[in-house]
């Protein structure tokens, strides 16, 4: 497999479009998960927001990563209801801040931007691992991604490791008692349910692994 040395706008847009498609395909699942411990609107809100993102990206003309991620973030802030809009919006806005004025990203620059976005989510939601939130999927993912890159893994393999870590983190939310958000109002009744935010977060990392690995295959 060819190693991806730099990442361009087109590949990142493919990642976001793949994620939008996964959100649409899993809209009912996300809504069902949220019905158990939340407002039953996570799937609907995310699908509406990323459909708008998809339309905005169709008109995207600049190669500046800062502008690309800012467009995604601002769209989510304005179109996604509940807590998801501010949190996912923050993720992409922070990624845009980390990659401003760049038209290409190295794998390590991409990992650093993603880590900065996740830290933005953690700060905005005041969430820690074990609180039964999207952080339980995203934080292990960015740690696994950077660790794999530090050990000279290809970006494809590093994102596969990140996806596996995100999936494990998502599943680990099932026995947790929620400490943040609406789910925390349920107390012990939140135990036994998979967190919807962690689920949509896993799909984000999975989508990245799929797209970046396909890009590496095409470049062989």
C-alpha cells in the first residue's frame, strides 16, 4: 500500500461526504439510541446538519483547509440542534484554526488538527473519559492515531487503529452512568444504553479510515 504523504482538500471533502452518508444511513439508529437516554433527536439533527454541509461543500472552491473546516463548523453550529451542533461545530472550527492557510496536510498535521478539535469538544462540554459522551470514542481515537503515526504506521493503518479505538470507546459507554447532558438526569437508568454521541463520533472516525485507505489504494 502506498503511504499517503500529504492530504488534499478533495480527500477531506470525500471524508465528510462519506460521513454524511453514514449519518443518513444510521439516522434511525442514532435516534433510537437517543430516545433511550436523551431527546430522541440526535439522528434527525445530525442528518439535517450534514445534508446542509453536503450542499455547502458542493460549492466549495478554495483549497485552504482553514476555510474548508470553518465552513463545515459554522454550518453545523447554525443547522444542528441540541448539544450536537455546538460540539461538532467546535470540532471542525478548531481543526480549521489548526490548519489555517494550508492547502495540504501531512498525516501528523491532520492528527494534530483532529486532536485539537477533540480537545475543543472536551473543553466546551466539560467532559472527561467515563462521562458517557462522544469524548469516550474520540479521545481514544486521537490517542491511537498519534501513537500509530509515532510508530511509523501509514495513515491508513493509523486510522484503522483509531477507528478500532473509537469503536471500543463507543461500546464502553454502555455500562457507564451518564454524568453530562440530558442523559445524566436519568442517573442509574442511563446504564445499559450506548451513547448516541459516541456512536456518531465512531462513524466519523470510521469514515476517515475508509476514505483515506481507499485513497492510498488508488495511489498504488
